[in-house]
C-alpha cells in the first residue's frame, strides 16, 4: 500500500539550515561538509564531485575508523547506532565482509535517502568504497527501490568505477524492505522480509558473510568526514530531515545541526500557521510517536530526543497544526503500519490491527475506558515481540498518544471529535498513506555523464 | 542456556506454555513470548520439553 504521489501537485522544497563553516579554507561558506552540498536541485556528476574534493585521499583507510569513533557519527537509517562500533563488529567477525548501501527508505514521510541517491550518487559510492576498505570488504551492494535513484547510481558507477565490485539490487518499495535482515534476505535471493534474530547481519549476512548494512546518508557522512576531517563535528552532528504537515503546505527536505529545535524547524518549514504554533508532531518517521507542543523546544539531537522518550528515527517529522488532531495522526500512523505488516508474525498482525481498530474507535467517539486500558497494555507489552520493529512502532505510537495527549484522549472518550469525524474516524476514511506520503524531489540532470574511456557501461550489474 | 523464539513461526498453539509456564507467557491472542530468555538453573529440562513441544519448531535452545 504505497502511493508515489501525495495530494495535489505539491513539490518538496530543498533548503539547507546549515550555518556557515567556522573553520577551514572555505570558512564563511555554507556548503562545505554538508550532505545537501552546493546544488541539491541538480544531479552531481563525477566531474563536479571530483572538483569539490570528492574521492580524495585526505584520510588514509587505516585512519578512518579512529576518525569515525572520534566524530561520534551514528547511523542515519533510524536506529542511530554508532557507526564505528558497527563497522568494527563486521571487521572483527572474520570471513569475507560485505558492505551494503541501504537506500530503501520505507518511511512514507521520509525522502532524504531517495533524494541523496538521485542527486549525489557519488557521495554515497565514495562512502561505500571507504567503509569497504576500512573493514576489508571486496564486495558491495547498493540496495534500493526507486527507479530514478537506480538509474543515477548505475550512471555514477559507470562514470567512476569504484575500487570494488558493486552491484545495484532493486527491491519492491514496502515499509519493511529496508530493515537490515530483509535487505540481506533480498540480496541473497529471497523475499525482502525481516528474519528472526540472531544471527544479525554483522554476524551472518549476504552470502553468509559478515555484512555491514549502512544507510546511504551514513555512508555520505563517512565520505564527507574522510574528505574534511577538520569539519568532523559539523558533519557528524548534523542530519537530513524531511519536514511535512500543515495541510497542503509543501514539505521540506533540509539539513540542520543537532542543536536546531523542533520549533525552529517548524518555523523554517512555514507549515501550520506559518509554523508559529505547531501543536505537536509525529516524530521519526513512524518510530518516534507523537509529541505535544511543550516538546517542541527539544533539539533534533538523537540523544536528547531519546532521553525525552521520543526518537529522531530517520529524521521524518510531521508537524500538527490547529487543524490536526493527534488521535487522527496516531491512528493514521497505526493504520499504515497495520497495512504494511509483513504478516509473518502472528503477534504483529494481531497487535497492529488491534491498535489501529482501537484508535479508530477513539477517533469515532465510540471508545470506552477499556479501549484506553488496552492501548496502555499493548504499548507496554508488545515492543520487542516481532521479528522487526514494525510492531514496536505501532505500540510506541499508541503509548506516545496516551502520554503526550492525556486530556485529548479523555475528551475523545467523552465525545466525538470534529477533526477525527471528518477523516480517520470515518469507517471508510481515505487511506492514511495518502496524507503520510511526501513526494521525492526530482533533481535536474544538467548534462549526460560520460563513462570514463575504456570503462564498459555495464560496470554496474544486476544480480 | 538460552530459549529463543522465532516469532515468524509462532502460530499460537500454546503447547509450550503447558510445558513451562515459568518460561513462557501467552498473550490475549495466544501468541507466545519468552519470559526468561536465560533459562534459570533447574529449568533446563522444562526448556527442552517446551522447545520440543512446538508443532511449528518456533522455539530453540542455544548454549
């Protein structure tokens, strides 16, 4: 249940919130050490990437792990695990390690990974090659579902062949297809469905070898760090964010330092009420649950958000304005998760369906106190019970609604809500994915990249 | 000894819980969850019976 177009013809704007670089030869400029780069609206070819210092040898391969550890870089796929620790686990597991650039973003509210592969494929491939060298991998994969991204990655591989074998593996676009065990199963020739753990991919992954499954933004930041170790803090402590919400207001893909507050982000987005008075937000894709207005002074720092009981996840943030109701927001998230359950785990099918139905009752004004008690019980008891995190996301969404909006939930028990009655509370309301899905920016292709002389265009192979 | 559940295989038969009520809990839909993944001393036989009882081999032991 995936739509590729959001309502109307809204386009996602791309605009950086990064301050000027404070040090280095280009101090005062805004684009050094950023993932958005100087021209986020345009496909960057190999020539331009090389001209801006890409594929350079500023950091020797054996110096990279130390640099990553010192920078504190954490993964950008959603879990936020320290990158250096994950790489060391793969390197130390023995065998012939494999690296996968994971560009399959299943979160409907996120577009950053597909934008990155569409606009800056060389930045990702540079990071992939550097990570591979650091852990001793000779085989790499780029895993994705977006056809435009696949095209641009294949062109980039032909333009500037990497120092290792890199295959592009395409998959169906589903919520769980980017989960790391699903990635491994698909590359191994199976379905893109999560597997029970252990073993985790770092122990046994592609071809049963230790496998580093790294989000494409993480790899992009590795490439930036290697090229500009002098800007390591700026690079490791900033993140891509997909900001949406506010009715028909255009979504925003941005890059911001960790210190940026949610309120500043809402204001930059100009969403509900010009961004002046958001009443809350749906956080982290569907992994951070809903937060209320008083949480909007939190910064987009993964550690600070986790400490406050929410999550940055993959950086997708949907603001709620005066015209929105958090019950509908939580309900639509739960409905999307229930529809996207891989239907492998009985507890996930039963749990996500029950949460969705309970939230729909609440939205319709027909819920009793028992429904609230069930939601509380599921939010505590269901996390960790499925093979992947989808059930945790649904349970977390329900729990966050009860915690952040207790008065709203109480009001919905007492009487139907007019906002919910017009949407999620209707028995056959519009599919949630229609409102949750953000359109992916389409970068211009300024010229046709030329393969380097003597390099066959088939350097990128399909499995 | 560890008792591990593959939740993709659990069909909610519930036989595991009959063999080892101290190790397994069944939820309101009948699906199992392992209460004590690290099998406590003395419960090893119960854990074995519990794993063997699953018609769908959803439970396994690891040392």
